[in-house]
C-alpha cells in the first residue's frame, strides 16, 4: 500500500516535476521541458527513478522477496493500464546517465515498441531496468559516476502510426546564417530508419532552401523538410546546444518524439586521417565492391579472414610479404593499400624471392602476352579449381541449415570465407591482366590509329548483342547485410523478350583500323594480336569476377539461421540484427547458448552506420610507395569540377541526355527507358539498370573496375570518379553524360 510520504508512482510529462532529470531521467525530462515550452511533443507517462531505486534496495536486502520488490511497480503499471487498457505502447528507458550533454550512452539502454497489455508492459519495464546494469556503461567515453547502475526511469508513450517519420540534426555551423540541418525520412515509423530496414530520403536544409540529396519514395515535401529543420533548430536553441530529434508526420502535423543533445563526440565532424604509412585507396581491391560503410559482423569476420588468405597467396605466388592487414576501416569505410604499411622495400624483396613473377609482371605492362603466358594461364587454372571448390561447398548444404547446429553453420561460413579469400588473388591477377591488355591496345591505337579515325578505342571492346541476365547472386555490396539481386528482383516474365544491348560499331571500327594500317603500309598482325588478347582477357575477367559472389545467397541464409538462434536466446530482436554484432560476440553467444542482450548496442551501431553512410569519404589517404606504379600503374584521377560541369573519368564512350535517377540500392531502382543511372558506385546488382539506362554516372570507380567493363560491353556511356554527383544532381534533373570526355553537364542537353 502506498505510504503518504511516497512520491507519485507515475508522472505525466505535463507535470512540472517531470522536468527534473533526477526524477524522470534525461530523455523524459527533456521532453517534459520542451512540452512546457510549447513544443509539439508526444505526451507520455513516466515511472520515476525512485521506484527503480526502491527495487534495487529491496533486491539487495532480500533477494527472494520478488513480490515485495515490485509492489511499487505494480501500482504504476495499474495506473498506466487504466489510461491505456488496449492501446499499443512504446516503453523507453530514461536514465539519469544518458542523453545528457556530457554523454549520450546511446545504444546501452533498452526501448521496447508495440507493447500491449499489463503483462507485456511489466516485461518491457523490467527490460529497461535490466539495461541500467549494462556493463558497457561504466566504460562509456565521457560517462560520469561509478560503475554501479544508476536509477532508471521509464517513459511510456502511446505508439503512433504516422505517414512518415525520421531524424534531424544540425551538421555544423555556417557563418552568417543558420546551421545546415540534415533531415532523414522514411515512410511509416521511425524505427524502420533507426534499425536500417529502409533506405531513407535524405535532405540538407540550409536557411530557407531544402535540397533533396537522395530519394527512395519521396515521403516528404521540401516544405515539410523545412519545417522539420526549423523544429530541430528551435529545439537546439531551447536546449542551448546542438540537438538531434526524432519526429513523426501525422495528418500533416509534425510531432516531436525524442530530443537529445549532440555530445562532443557526435558534434565533431569526422577526420579522415591517414591510418598508417602508405597510400590507402577506396576504389581498389574490395573497395569497388563496398559503396557504403561496412557492418560490424562483416568487418570482424569476412574482412580479416579474407585479407589473411589473400596475403598468404600473394606471398606464395609473388614473393611479396605483407605482414600486417592490407586494409583499414576509417569512419566505417574500407580503404586498401597493396603493400599495407610496408614501403617499396617489400617489392624489392619480392623481386629477389620470385624474379620470374616480377619480370613477367613488369614486361606485361608493355607486352601483356608475356605475363599472360607465364603468370595468368596458371592463375586462370587456379580460378577454375576454386570455382569447383565453391560448388562443392554449396552442394554440401542443399538440404538447408535447419537440421544443422549453430556451430556447424558457423563452421560452414568459415569455410566459405576461406574459399573466397583463396579465390580473390587469382581473380585480381586475371582482372589486372585484362586491364594491361586493354592499355596496350589503347597505346597502340592512340599512336597508330586515333589520328586518322578519331573514335575512342573502347568501341573495339564492346561486345555486340550480349544479353545475358545478371545472375541472382549479383550484389549491391560485398557486405552480407544487403540482399542479393535474386532476393530483390522480380522473377522475369518468360514471355518477355530478352534484353538486347545497343548495336555497336565494334566490327566497323575494327575494319576501319585495318584499312588505315594497310593504307600506311603497317603490318596489321600486332594490332590483331593486341585486339584478340584484350577481348579474350576481358571475357575471362567478366566470367571469373562475376563468380566471386556465387556463395552469397547461401551465406545470407546461414547468417539468418544464426540470427534466428540469437533471437530465440533473447540476444537480439530480429535475425538481421546479427550483422551488427561482432564475431567475438556471436561466437560467445553461440558457445554458451545464451548471452547478454545486445539490443541497444545493435540499435546504436545501426544509428552509427546510417550516419556514416551520409559521409563522403575521400578517394585516397596518404602517399603511395614509389615503386608501386611500376607494377600496378598509376591510378587515373579525375580533375576538379567547375560550374555546371562535373569532371570524372570516362570509362565507356558515348553521350546521352536524360532524367537523372539517383539509385541507392537495386531494390529502390525505378528506371524508365532513357533515364540516366546516378549511383555512388557501379556494383554487379545494378547490371539490369545499366542495360536499361541511357548512361551512367558514379561517385567512385575506375576504368578497370568490373562494372566499368560491363558498361563498355553493353555500350552504355559511363563516367565514374565524379566524387559528388549523387549530391550535385537532383533526382529528376535532366543531365548529359559524356563517357568519351568524362564530363557530366548538370543543366540539361549540351550541343
């Protein structure tokens, strides 16, 4: 029975006492304060901190008296149930050590959505209380106080079903005007955004101008984006600090769900420091397959295992020993250095250990047939062996993973990752050989033929009439988190005609080249050999590079099986959350059969990952070893852009004008005939869109990248390495892409 001296068991946010963070926690107190100042906040009821404190004290005194521990809580639950007998509720932690200016403790405490009924409400509140004991809180950067769990309040709000929802925060200060505000929006509830279930529309609002940077379903208008940004600015002013808000749009009105100060760690714009000596690039090795930040499981399982296998193969085949990882993760993004932290001495050592390989690779830059005969023939045979190994591994689980133990499933993933690591070295050598063969043809063409013909040499390599559909295992990123093309693409209509690529002038240009050589009395045999080798090498590269991700659909099913087991163990909420665990966390949970809940840690990592996706990382960090270009060539770079013209690297010749369609992932693509595909990176799962597009423009990429080759073979004009085309061009703008000059004109047709 409640004593007269006891404070109230629940407090409405409208109660003046609710503004005290020591009573209701910082999350609820901030909302109560803003509500009293007239902000359009979602109302709610708070179970104050004293009830949790009494529970802690009683549990320490008499651990067996569970009913006595929860007596005050039961009264609070009864009061809330009287207010919301059948309505779904959102139950959120509101700690005295979270969401403060000093420390957010984001991801360490629990929120439970869609709670209905008194039993579910009790369970949700207890989960919030348990999260106060999260051991990671004591080590949280900037967290004050002892490691003892501070008292926890719990905020209970009615679940809202809005038309749109999202987050917003000021991205920095702007001299002479209001700070730019980043606004993200998804259709439906905001948890779809926070949990990464749906790619968001992204806006930047500067002053009274709202610019849509990315559009997936156009859930809000520019006027609504301006209103959200203004709300974020007003909240920041009221809290006297930069603030991040969570908002919903219902019946045309914007409601504030949550607000928290952006802590110092969040407020600092990320720096792109050189991770170690050497040059670290984002567009080579696996970088061209990773157009967004990597998830924790991929970063701690796939990348280190594959890199180790690759470096071992590199040492065995070339003599070059790279003793430390050849990649680094900077602000969530993958960067690679061919020599890791080592300098040119590593190449000299390799040349002494395996001079035959070194001489073949050096000669191959000018006479690709030499390296093709000495090195590439063996590597092609190795690829065929690894392909058979792929098939054997995949056939071993034709009955699925349901009958396998979690340990067996994890062992299968280990074996596949090892096979991918072994596949990568010969695949990259075969791809590099195709690039060297193409470069040799290009040099010959520029010297002997271009002055007379003028046409770009790439037209010689466009394959006429290719119409194979993209495989189901094609990916939008190597990261396991994203579905493969077969998971998101509609089944093809068997009655529909097969896609047909544009007719090309490859045969015409070849005949013209031969005519020019005969006119100048030049032996055509070297040209024929170079052209034949370039075409054969391109076919080998396309064939074997396309098989790299063949295990991905099965890998994703295996990881879903592990995620389902962790959901059953109450470690995570959804099977796909497994991608935001680390490998040690996964192995610990699987080995013990139970583990501490990682729900809030996962939510925090998803939020961080979404923030990192909005970054625009530089192409390269550091300086390359001086001897490296001798073997690999110097990467082609784009020149600076000016005015309405963006300068990149033309990787497929031709020119086209059309409406820009900014595509974040293949599942969000809505391309019409004549549209121009605008993407961060050309990835294999975009092949169907490339075939339909009038042209392609990409933020990153290189001439030798796999999908650049595909664009040339389909005869689609393409420009890559534009760095910011996805930000500089709006969805629906009419632009011109010139794949011959490497330019993108942002203001319609160009004569």
